[in-house]
C-alpha cells in the first residue's frame, strides 16, 4: 500500500462498511498464491466479511513504500483531506452531531456535540490517528462523531501539529495544554476521559506520563484503539503478522515515525509508552484491537506493563479485525461490541455531575 496507508485503507473499508445493510457476500479465503493480507477468516461475522472482501481488490495491488520526506507526506495528506472533505456533511447528518471550531491554549480543536445534547459535566478529549503525518480533527469526524453520539457526551477533537513540524515534544505539549485548558474551565479530572486510535492512541498513552510528571491530576481514564506503544518497531507480531496486516505496512510507516520521533528518542516513555514507569501511577485504561494487526504485540505489552505495575488495564481483542476497526466496522457485530465496550468504560469511570 502507498503511504498514508491507515487513512486511505480506512476510507476504503469504511465505504464498504456502509453497504453492509444492503448486501451480503460469502466469506472468502485467498488462494495460497495471493497475499496473506487478503485473507478473510471464516470466524468473523458475515457483516464483517462483506467489508473485508470488498477491500480485497485494493489489497491485491503491490505494496509501495511511498513518501519518505515531510514534503511528500504533506502533499499526500493534502490530497487525502480534500478527498474526505466532501463527506463531512454526510457524517454530520448521519450522526446528528453539531460541530464548532475553537482554540484552546493556542491549539485548534473541533468541539463535537451529540444530538439533543444535555451536559452531564463530562468531556472526552479525542486524538486522531494517521501515522503522525496525516489526518485532522475534521477528517476524523467519523470517529469523534460516532463516540459523541454513542455516549451522549461532548467530545473535543485535538488538531495537533503533524510531523515533521509536530514532533513528539510539541505534540504531547499540545495535548497537555488542551487538558489543562479543560481543567481550567472548571471540569474536574474525574469527569475527563482521553481516547484515540493508532497514532492518536500512542500520543494519549505517552501524554498521560507527561500529565503525571508535570504534577497535574490524572484523567479518569484512557481508551486506546490499536495504539502503537513501541515506536522502535520491537515486538513479536511486528514480524509474525507483517504480511497479514491489511492496513499497516512497516516500510511505509517507519519513515513517518522517524519524522515524529528520531530513533534516538524512540525509547522515551512519551514516545514509546511501553517503556514508562507505570508504578508511579497511570489512569485506568481500555485497549481495543484486532488479531490481524502488526501492533498486536504493542497492545499486549502495554497491557501487561500496566498490569505488572498494579495498574488497571483491560485488553479487548477481536477476531480477524484490522487496525483501528471500530469506526469502519460500526455496522458489524464486532464494531457494535467494541463501541459498547467503550461506552461501558466511560459510564464506569467518568463521574457525571449530579443534577
């Protein structure tokens, strides 16, 4: 796949997902000569099989490394943003959400409110994915809008600076600044949750250490969807699933990672949270992912590190699901279950204001 693999493949799978209610297709396994990334297991739901099979033609194309420079990634992201911009109105209508562009502590954010919103005093801060070099608060409305509607809560989507201009020190500072601004608005930490997928999950997991190390009260919880927890590329499934992952392709992803965090910095806990000291305290965490991900080991290792330090972590893995699947698989049993897991987590950990 070309660079910006997550964004492009996510759109392709999302488009297929919209057709689930209209058509069903048989589950399909590729002939042995076809790439392993095209394999659709018989153990996923029929609805998920429709979406995965619809993505197969694109997955049969040769994988390319794509850009390696900041300018190359910027050009690709510009094209992606313009491609998805035409879908924004449809997403707003689909979820019945209201959006507003705002600035918090100098950081652009998009506030997303669910239909018939009535504040319970809680807020979710969302950080989008896109390999550190792509995406925006507007192009990721399918994620923030879905969560706002599912939970009935206000969502603040953070438009952090993309790499290479936005390296890890700046980006984690930006998320910390937004968190501080929410605190300063009078919302206590027990009513604030942080969530994101892929690169966004990494940024949240690392920033949770920065929030702690700067003496700020921790948020009530973290939800991490398919997070990269080790940007050095270590981990069993980085090798064993490298041909099975239909979305992430290491040769295309690694140049973007190196722009966000140079190799010399990649074991810093703010960059690779799996190397952090969780014994000093860490928020309750829910990690959700699929069994077709090269980041499966990242998720397992992060979960085990939190648990080993006595922390509160849940790891929910879904059979045959690809990277960052809940938004694009929202109309499948797997997607509905993953969304319900998140709603239940926030209901458990966010302390709503008493009316």
